[in-house]
């Protein structure tokens, strides 16, 4: 009896629990489906994100590769520019050297031309108060002969002035050359020769600054030759012709002694 009752109760409880179990089973499947859908949606979102990320990574990789290629090209261009710059610097240095050499050669040529012109172009000189135009060779030869005279080498000086007058008979130096030639001859005791030189000076350039001295020297030559009367006349002529000169003062003193 009791066993029958227990069985009945169990069957009743089972009957009561049976609808609840079906309802619980129903709710579990719905939640699972929602979970699956949500999971699928998340996976789709993740997939799309992964695709976008993959695309971004690919584009970044391509851009990076392009950037590297650009950098390599720039480096190549930079190396080329450096090489060109080095070449240009070398060219500039060579041009600088060439210009410097050219300027130096031009300067040398200019100096040489100027020297040649200086040797051949007439120059203006002032000798014994007279200004005239002379050939550079005349100037050098006259000054050389005068330098020999000042060294007291009267024989060589006489030869030098004689040669100068032979080579330059129309020179503006002629009166001065005659004066110094006469002095060299007088120093060499060639009184006749000295007389001729001094007289030529007086005849050709009576207004020359050396003329009074030349007249006094003529008188000195005459005294050396024992021609005292002629010497007195020469000294008197000197005082009359050049009364204000120093030579005239010396002439007056000598006239006093000769008398």
C-alpha cells in the first residue's frame, strides 16, 4: 500500500516537473543561439577589422618600400651632386690657377713691353738747366761717361765722351758732353784738345749754363800753354760776356794776378 502510494507520489511529482524541464530546455537553446549570433557578429567585426588592419599594414608596407626607394634615389642623387660639386671645385681650383697664371703672364708681358718702350721711347730730361727730349740710349751713355769721369778715370772718360759725341752729334746732351770732354782732356794735359772742345761749346751754345766755366777753362788752357796775352783777352771777354757769373769773379782775380 505504502509502496503504491510512494509510486503515485513520484509519478505526480514527475508530472509536475516535466513542463518545467521543457521550459528550461527551451530557454537554454535561445540563449545559445543569441550567444552564437553575438559570437558570429564579433567574429565578423574582428574579421573586418583584421582585413582593414591587413590592408593598412600592406599599404604601410608599400608606402615604406616606396619611401625607401625614394630615399635610395635621393641618396644616389646626393652622391651624384657631391661628385659634381667635387668636380666643379676641382674645375674652379684649376680655373683659379689658370687665371692666376694668366694674370702673372700678362703682368710679365706688360712689364716687358713697358721696359722695351722705356728703352726706345724718347724721354724728357733736364741737364745743366736745359730740358730736352732724348733717346734712352743717349741718357744711359752720357751718364755712364760722366760716372767714369767722376771716378777720376780721365782717359776712359775722354774716350767715352768722344764716342758719345760721335754717336749722337745732334743730341741735347752735346753742350754738356763737350764741357766734360774738355775737362777730361784738361786733366789728361791735352790742352789743345780741351781748347777745341770748350770753343765748340761756346760757339754752338753761348747761352748754356756751362758757357762761363768753358770760357774760364779756355783761359786756363792758354795759361798752361804759356799764352798769357791770349789768356788775358779771354778773361776780359769772360767778364764782359758773363759779368754776373761766378766764372767772371774768378776771371777778375786771375786778371789781377796776370797783370
